[in-house]
């Protein structure tokens, strides 16, 4: 829609309630939202070239945009400054969430004189295939259908213009007053009673207060708290956490690297649980523990890299025949459903060990631990797709991550079992060193790939080898020299081109490098790398997977859960000396 053009990713804010999420742009336009669940078809998809928008925008132009989150919530306050006044709109998805029904709360607030805003509601379910139908008005409420979805929109007493593009209206709010708009979208018939806005706002505010613990004692408390809040917003009631709220946003323009991240990756869930546990036994630790335990016990050695948040299979990748976000393509589903990723098994053990430190492991968790160790024994020799989900190789990172996980959980097992798992870790380490130790003394990616990879820093941080192991120190030196640039880190060198021409810097790798420097006692450098990478976000404080260093832009799906998890962990760890130092 030319009326609501697309923007760079750094200008979108996230509304989320754990069951679904929406991206809202600088013109107050909801440009992306799947309903009723994360992996459902989108009802607003202009972000990737589909249809549908829900916007609240100042009538007076020109205006400039801004906004901020209320602390420790995903309640966003859009703020526009015109040539004569300030206009504000409070925005949220009602929280706690109903798995079947999304409720978008919008409160226009006249904070600077009488305020006029233009409202547009044009839902297009099925990624734009379905238009609004069966539109009815009763008093201040509109009801409609949109494909398989039921809609109800309340709070609009003004006459709304009905067009092929949905509903349009202009609202006037007297100075000092507010106007509430509540949009309900469901896959079930809606109940007769209407939501009461004041109660919905009160419940949402209180639920966020209860959901986000006090995050203090870090070197960046506000950002660490916001990171936890984002992670909570991405986590469903069953514990499954999506890797990202969006799909198909390009990591590199016209490079074919755009994917659907609306699923729960086992590795990302483990990263998050470990990061949270490092600060304290907060609810997201138990969410990760519950989801991962169920999947391990159900699938054992056939554990998939990712699932839907309800534990179902990820659908095959396909195209929707949409334009896509500029520079990208429209891909739904993910080819990860056909992969084996050995490192995920190691991260599972690390998650269980993190939970054990807080005495959170019960009998079913220990059964999952034993199932995971058995899977490593059974499949540890197989080539796998690895952390970067590439062609199958005997990736050193995958095997060393299993070493780290085995050592971590051994410390909490019985003496005999712990000794057995430690011997298994020693054997895998020796085999990996025989095949993947570079002549320079550092780790290399695989037996047939001598390049260094930033992911090789992760197992050492997790305790695969001692802190001062010369292989760890040599690997860190190589990452800094070959993959570090201007405070950012790239995954690996793909070809002879400059790093920044092949992909964006990986923010996960930047925070990992900060931790690796901290592990070596290089505190000033560790803090510099942390500060550089935590600044690579947009106005709403959201991180994508990659950062385009040259153009200072976010690249890839938004927000990326594991980047927020690593920010949280790094901010906490840098506040105190590395254990044992």
C-alpha cells in the first residue's frame, strides 16, 4: 500500500503476547501479524508484499515518529510530533493471551490539545487471499469475517466509510481524554460480551509486571530487562519460543537468504534457558526446560532442530507468490525439518545442567538427560548440518558442544554416571582434536575445512576445555584477526570478498566474542565488544540476526530471539569476574 510504505526494519516495534506477534511501523500501521498463532497464515502481511493493514495515524501532516516501550512490558507508546502538537497512541496485544483469540488494544491519547487521527482497518487473511466480508455494525461495534477468521472491532462511534479497502474513519479526541479501540481476531466464534478496555489495559499491565522479574546487577540493566521481556513475548503458554516473529525478511538483498523463523528451535530455546538461568531461576528457564524435555522424550535420537510452538512438525518450505520484502522473497515453512543438528543435543545437556544448578530437575528431566546422552552415543559420529544449517559435515563446533554439554551435566549426576559421561566427553574431544585441530593450534571448522568459525568460541565458554586451553586462546585470536571488524564479528569467511560484502555481521557472534574475551580476563575489550553490539538495534531496542555494518541497518527476521538471549547473558556475566578467576 503506497499510503503505508515499507520502512527499514529498525523502525518497526513489536507487540507480542506469547501466542502471536505484530510489527507496527512509524505511521502506526500494523504491517505484520499472523493469527491466531505464530505459524498461522498472516492477516496483516504488507511487510512481505501481501495485504492487510490496521493503522492509527495523525491527520495533521507532516509529522515525525518516535516511541518507546513502557518498562518491562511490550506495551508500545507511538508518539508523533506534528507542526502544532504531540500525538500519542498506546498499543499492546492483550496479555495474558488467549491461544485462539488475538486482542489488539489501541488507546489514542490527547496529550497536547484536541487530537484527530485517521484509522484504517483492512484485514486480509491468508497472506492477502481473503478480504473482509459479512460486515455488520451494531452501536459502536463492527463484526465481520475474513476467510476462516472472526473479527470484532469496538470503540468507533463515528461513521466509518466502508470501501473495498475495509473501514476508514477520522476520530477526534478532546484534550486530556482518550479513545480506546479494541480489535479481536479469532479462529472461533467470539463470545457475546465485549472486552472492557480499562479492564483489558489493567490486566495487561499487571500481567507484564508479574511476567518479567527484576533484572538487576548487570552492566546494562534496562537492556537486559528488555531482552527478557522480548523473550517472554516470543514464548507461548506451552513453553515453546519462536526464533523470530517474522518470516522471509532478507539477510542479504537478492541473495536468496530469507527464511521462516516462526518456529521453536531447540538450540535457541536452550540458549535462552541458559541465559536466564545464569541470572536466576526465572520462569523462562522452566518454559525452556518443559518444552525441550517433552520433545526429547518424544523423539529421542530423531530430535528435530525445530518444531511449532505446540510441538508439531515444521512444514516444508514453499513460496507464496508474493513480492516479498524488498530484496527478499516470500518463503513459508523451513527446510530445517529435514536436518540433523548434533550440536542441539549438546545444548540440551547444557540447559539441563543450568536447571540443575537451581535444583529444577525432576525425574522426567533426568530421563530426558539419559535419552540425550544415548542420542549422542548413537549419532555423534554422523555428519550434521551444524549451527549454521549448512551441508552435512563433521563440524567441530557440533562435537565440541556435545563435549561441553556432557561435562556440564556430569557435575550434577551420580558419581558413576558422571564419570561415564566424562569419559564419553574425553573421547569425543580426542577424536575432534585428531581431525579438526589446525596446524596453527586453533580449532578449524571441519576435517575438510580449515577455516576458523566464530561458533567455535561457544564450546569453550561452555566448559568443553579449560579456560586457558591454548586451543581456545588460538581460536579466539584467529576470530578477532580474521572475522572481527570494527567491533562486529562475522560467522566465517565465505570467499575472497571483503566480509561485509558477503553477509551482515552476526550479533550472536559479537556477544559470544565479548564472553570469550571476558573468559580470558580481557575485561576492557570484552566491554567494548559488548557495547558495540548492543547498539546494533533500532529505536524500539529490537535486534535482528545480522547487522549491516556499512549501512547501519538490521538484516533478517525481527526480532531474533537468540540475540536477545545472548545480550541478557553477556550483560550479566560481565558484571562479575569469570568463575574461578
